[in-house]
C-alpha cells in the first residue's frame, strides 16, 4: 500500500529488528495467534545470521551453560536457556531438512549455508502471518498511555542491494513500498535491534537509546570476540601469520585454543574468547606451550648438550622461539644455564605478559559486551519491569556469549521467551 503521514497500522506485537532474536520472537508470538509486525532498516532479514560462522551458521552448541556468557548478572541467562535447549534448535532445523554437522567443542554448523536457517525462520514467520516492514528507518518510539506507537519512514540510506530487493527496488517482503512516515500501534513492543558490532552491515545503538528513553540503564558497550592490538613496542611484533596452540588468560578467565599473530597484535580463537574478559589497561598472559613444562625439559639429561635456541626451536615456530629467547642465553648449552636463566626462559615461554593497546574495534568484533542492564528485566519473559509490554531480546541486552554458537542460541532462547508472553 502507499502510506501517508496519517497511516496507523494496528497490531498486537511490534518487533524492532528482523534478526535472529526478532525472527524467533515473531515466529513464537505469531504461533500463539498474535498479530506481529517486524520492522528493520535493512532490506533483508537475518543479516548477521546469514554471515555467521563463515557463512555456515554456528547455530548452537551442545555444551550450553550460563557460564559461557558474560554480563552484569551471570545468572540471568539460566531461565531462558533452560527452556530452550540446543536439542530444541536441532529439532527445529532437522524438521526443515537442514543438514548440519557437529564440530569441535560441541559447535553445530549448517552443512550447506547459513541462509538455510535465516530463510527457514523467515518462512515460518510468513506462514504464521507476520507482517514485514523492511527498509524502514525508525523515526520515533513512544507510549501514548495505552499502547506503543512506532513512527517509521523509508530508509533513504539503505542501499538497494541486488539480492535484498525486488526488481522494482521495493524492499522484499515489505508491506510499505513507498511514501511518507507510517505509524504502528501495539500493546507490546519487542526491541531486538542487536548491538553496535558489525556497523558495516547496519548495526546501530537504537535499541540502547530506546531503553534509556524508558528509564533503563545501559552498560557502555565494548567490542568482544575481537582481535587485540598490541603496543608498537611489543617485542613480538613482526610475527604475523604464525599460528599455534596457546593459553591466553585475562580477567580471571583462560582459554587454550589456537592463537594467531597479526600485523597489529593477536587473534585466533584463544584471543577472541579472552577478549570477552579483557578491559583496557589489563594485562594478557600467554602460555605458548600449554600442557608442557619447559623447566622439566630443561632438566632432562638428554637435553643438556643442546643449545637453548635448538631446544626451543624444536618446541615452537622458529621466529617465535628467537623472539622469546633472552639474547644472553640463546647460544649457551642448556647444561650451562643458571637456575635464574632457566626460570627466566620458563617465564618467557609460559607466562608472556603484555598490556594490549586496545582492540580492532566494533567493525572487527563479532559481538559487543554491555548493553541494556538486566536489573529491571524479567529473566523468564525478557519483559521490562519499568514499562509493562516492553521487551528486550538478544544482543541488545547485557548478555554476551563466548565464541561457538552461544550468541545465536541466546538470540533464539531470549526471542522465544519474549514471544511466549508478548
């Protein structure tokens, strides 16, 4: 239809954000017979879902537990996670004949494409009668005393990406093709707008602004699941491309996984996981030989005649071994090393400490920690205690999962929790 400034669309539930949690919430609410309208400034649904897991969508993890999440209240995710398990998601994708596989650490991925999951959720929403309002910019959100009113207008800045629009340029699935501002009115409003991570695909802070408008606190967001940048004086700069198993520890957490040296610092799964617990100014400690004991190797009689650099070169990549060796001992035989020299070498390999200069930022972050404080949010329904009928789901909340499918599963679980009540 063609809209005018006076158009008001009445519905039961308005969901802001047609991403992972928004789609799951819509699907759940519509199955209860609720009239649902989804609003998104993007011209396609599930944009983060479609690129997740390298395009294969790590849609859940069999090792699901609240300990895999960070946030202001570590107990908050428990209720929603208990009521939507990894096997519930497996059943859903299996019902739709979406082939999947289990990888290391309990991670489940699509065999073909992440599009399979996003398309499945969108199709179920459409079958249930959900109305999609895509390519729409949110102009205003208010509560008029009886209901929530959302004013929106066509998102002029949204690029008409070939795959995301119809041949005529209209956002695919949108019931508002053109015109002036349009208004939605409903008793329930679900904010499923995500965080600022990945601004290059349209991520914004609008959900946090709406939360503040209705009196909720917002913990300042910070990039996580992100590479760390090291100070220019870091002695291990120049090792870009080297990858090895390592233990990275910071903020009371430690992860033994692959580590990758970059041109600016460190990345790889061990670093991305540790970044969830790192805060500016805090040190990061790296063990380059996790599960081994260099001191014991140095004491072994068969190694006594070896040069220190020879032994270390057998254990670590050559360029890394050279950087870790104190110059005064690299050409000395192990049997000649003093107790202090052995201890220094052990510390250099097992407890390399450095204070990162920062992270690669939101553009390189897979998620953002922080967000809407859960202090006044129901852990069972995701409903606001400050404004009945207002819900927050997914990454917009101060709940962030580790690498491995945890953030997507939180999107499903929290979206379902809100959809059962909204």
